[in-house]
């Protein structure tokens, strides 16, 4: 079912943000660190998500943009891209994987994989564990240069990745096709040289749309059913989410 633009532009985890004025909303896509005072104002209340955001702010760990991007991406894909094992690839700070460990009871194992391990990830795991102690045994930190067929992702694992820049999104697609599990990506940075879409589509649809159409056909050809959705454009203009599940065979 096609979602209307206004529905996908609404905040799901934090509905209070939907009521902000346009000039206040500009802050939601900002790269500035999230401070405690702002967190106390906008993320009051005792829900798990509000408590986690306040802890992130107290530690001055991430920008408001990174926080909202991860939460809203997770809100849109958590049911479709879910398996007992979830791999957050090119995870950076790893917040998306942490959210799976925290909010999805049926997720038993979360792999956070990236070629580098920023200090923010260990700190994030530490403070998230204070808010939700049950996440600790689920999380596995892996420092690795990912490549197709490296066997790092177990068969059937759900693969998620936000801002796997350029061809890293294609790497995630390739790994998902090989491991057979569901996939959800939020692509960003579309290098023209790596776009495999026909020139006529690039000319007519623009590079980003043509790139993602080509990715969609690649997934469908590999037996996946693909769905597009988006996170609020106030967080980032690169807000398309591609979600894919293997079709059931009869
Ligand atoms: C733009 S960051 C995205 C981080 C995070 N997912 C987010 O939403 O903020 C891209 C990440 O990909 C990682 N990366 C790049 N090439 C990689 C590779 N071949 N294998 C694993 N990680 C890689 C980088 O270290 C970086 O953390």
C-alpha cells in the first residue's frame, strides 16, 4: 500500500516532535550534539526511548540527527527486517542494532559490524545497558572490513544499515542476497560511476531514484519482495528506506 507523504513524514517514536513549529523542526536535522537541556525539554517522560535519549544527551554522545535517524528508521523496519539474529552493518555508533536488542524481544543476537570501532559505540552500549540491562548478552561487537561471501553474517540474519554510503548499500544488498535474510537500508551518497541503472533512467528519473530503482530490480530478481518507505525529511533529505524480504516459495 502506498503511504501518503505526510504519514511517512511523521515521527513515530517521538510523536511530540510532530507538533513543533517549522523553525524548531530545523534543529531535528542538525549535526550539533544533543544537549541535556534540550533532551529534558523534548524527551521528557519515562518511556524507554525517552530515557535512552536523555542518557545519550547526558553523555553528549551523538547529534540529534543521528539519534532521530536511527529511531525513525528502526520504527519503520523493525517488523519487516527482523530475525532471531540482526546484523547492523557499517553500524558506526551502532544505535540501530542497540534498538533491536532493546525493543524486539524475539531478537536474540545483534551483531554490530564496522571496519572501525568508534569510542561512541562502547559508550552507547554502556549507557543503553543501564537503561535496558537485558541487551547486554545479545550484543556482539565485530570490527571487520565487510565483503560478500566473508561468512560474517549467519544465514537468515536480518541485515540493517543506515547511511551505508554509496556502494556500501550495494554491499549490504549482496550480503543479504547471499545470507537469505530480510534487509533494510537507508542509502546515502549516490556515486554516478557506480550506478548500474540504464542511462535513460538516470536522465529521466535522476541519479538517486534510478540508483534505487536498479537496486530494487536486483533484489526482486534475487527473489525478494521490496517495499519503499521513508523517514521524516526534516531529519535528512536522503530519507528513502528500502526494505526487502525473501518471497515465500510454494
Ligand atoms: C556514514 S557511516 C554510517 C554509520 C552509521 N550506520 C550511521 O547511521 O550513522 C559509514 C560507516 O561504514 C563503515 N565502513 C566503510 N566501509 C566498510 C567496510 N568495507 N566494512 C565495514 N564497515 C565499513 C565506516 O567505518 C562508517 O562507520
